[in-house]
C-alpha cells in the first residue's frame, strides 16, 4: 500500500505580518495557521507528516508540541525546492509525496483526496486555480493541446506569460522516486537566486510524466496569508463557512457575518444566535436555545429552551432546561445549573451547583456554593468564600430567601426554609425555617457635618 508522505513548508519569516511572531503561528479561528494545515493533512491514514521550519523554530515547536509531526529545520531559506530537500531523507521511493504550505489554512481534505488520486510513477498532480488578478503568482503555461508545459514565476515571466490567469498554488503530489531525482537537478539560476520547486514540472514534462491538474472549489481555499489584511479576509471566509453549515442544520442567525466559532458547536432544532456570539472549545446547544448579542460560550452545554441574554459569558459549565441567564451575567468554570434557574444582570457564579427553580437576579456573587431548589437570592448578596489563603463552601438549603445586601461568610450552612434579613452578615450556620438577621442599632448623630473639600 502506498504511503502518503506530507511535507508542510513553514519556514518563512512573514515579514509583511509586521510581527515578531512566526507567520504560521498567527491565529485563524483561534488556532495557528499551521495547525489548520496539519488538521487537514491528518485526515489521511498512513500519513507521515513532516514540517519544515525556519524562523522562530523553537517557538513554533513549543506552541504546537501537541501535534504529531516530524520537525525538519531549514537553516537557510533558499527557496521551496531547497525546503523540500531538507525533508527528502524521510521519503521512500514508493511514497506519494504531498507538498502543502503552513500559511494556507482553508484547504479542504476533499480537495486533496481528489488531487492525490491519480498520482503514480508516470503522473504528477498539481493544484491550480484561475484568478482575475494573478499578479505575484507563478503562471501555468500550457501547449496548444492544453497540456501543462511548465510553471513560470512572475519575476521570470514574459509579458505574454503574465497575461495567463491560471496560477500555481504550490500544492502538488508526486511519487517519491521521481521527486528525489528531480530535486537533485534543481538550479538556482533565476531572478531570485533560489531553488524553485516549480521547476520539477518542466522536468516532469521532459521525462514524459503527465501533469494532472485539479482545481479547488474556490480561490479562497488555496489563498495563503502574507499580511494581516489577508489573514482578516480568510478569517471572515472561514467564519461564514461555519455559519453557513450551521444554517443548513437549521440554526437561525441575526447576521451570519457577525459570528465567530473557535472550536466546535453541536446544535439541536430551532437554535437562534444573535449578533457577535463567540463560540470557543466544545459547545452544545439543545433544542430551542436562544443566545443574545455579544455573548461568549466556551466549553459548555445548554439544555432545551434556555435563554441567554445580551453580554453574558458561560465557561466550562452545564446549564439545564428553561433557564434564563443575563443580561451581563458570568457563569464561571465548574458551575452546574439545574432546570429553570434564573441568573440575572451583573451576577457571577463560580464553581457552584444551583438546583432547579432558584433565582439570583441582581448584582450578586455566588462562589463555591451548593444551593437547593426554589431559593431566592436578593440583590447585592455575596458568598465570602476566600479568606486570603483558602476557599470555603457555602451550603444553602431548599426554599431559602436571602434578603438584599447579605454576606454569607463561608464555611456556613443556611437551613431549608430559612429567611435571611436584608443587610445581614451571616458567619454562623442558620437553622431551618426561621428568620435570621444581623443588624446594628440604628442611630442618628446630631450636629454631624459632611466633610468639605479643602
């Protein structure tokens, strides 16, 4: 069985990015450009993936230490042909060698599957595309029978050759034995003084090897990133693709052009997303979930008919059915909200379990807490869970009413059915089914004068 050997070229500095970061580490949809390319390549079984790195190599390997590749250094950047030569020792004669680029993030696995299919000892496969403005790209030169003769880089092209709109994407597949032979014959006698990988096309023609060309579905699929403008363009292309796929599953968008996904989203029926919703990590939205504008959802699941209002954040948490969250609410990691819980404006929940039907509607902080069902938390209530060194638990029973502006000093337990009077500081356990409060005697100071500014 022929093994696929993918060589990803990722040695460029990316000067036009105007950044100290290597170009392939700039993010699209929350992950580095190079990782997008790797994720496409790993769709193939029996695939040895090699990455040829150069500028910022240690940083590239450090940030992408989780991907399974063979790292190859290109100490001197002498062109694409020279870059491939660095990885040739790991190429076997019978391999199908696939050449990819670490700054081309939107290439589809389906495109590559079609590209590599015809490759054998007598066929080289080349991915090409027609551009309305081909300036800057190598041109595909064909004969009168439409067969590919060669690729001419723009700096070496004649005026007539520059009129050709079909361009080389740089992405190709070739038999290992053929590639080895042609790389040995590369020359740097050109305008750039570099070893062009594209020169092997002309060598293939001279060796009576046919050139099978294939086109992607759109030019965006093969566009590389050379500056922040191109990166921004491809970001929006990617995000609209994700929104389109979700709309095909039935998701409603207020505006699909104002949506960002930086992970994966699983949806049920009748899910609706307002503008500027950001999805990070693994997110699950069940039937009838509605997300308001400017919300961030990260590694969370929301069960059916839950509503999240504007400007809310939910992270690493689970939310039950028919809950109402926000606006301006924050659900922090390790929180579990049961069914029909209300979390209102400017409320923060952290590492807490909130049972069904409980309400925390205004200006409150609930951290490290186990809360029962049908609890009502008044405005301005906080659980004081941190003593400066350690975190402590607050336990609140069922059907508790906590008055506004209350502090619950953990560790503390509030028994079921209890009412806590407004303005209380509760530092000892409150028994069940009673009224508990702490208030100083109200006094009026006669003759007191408000300080004046000096």
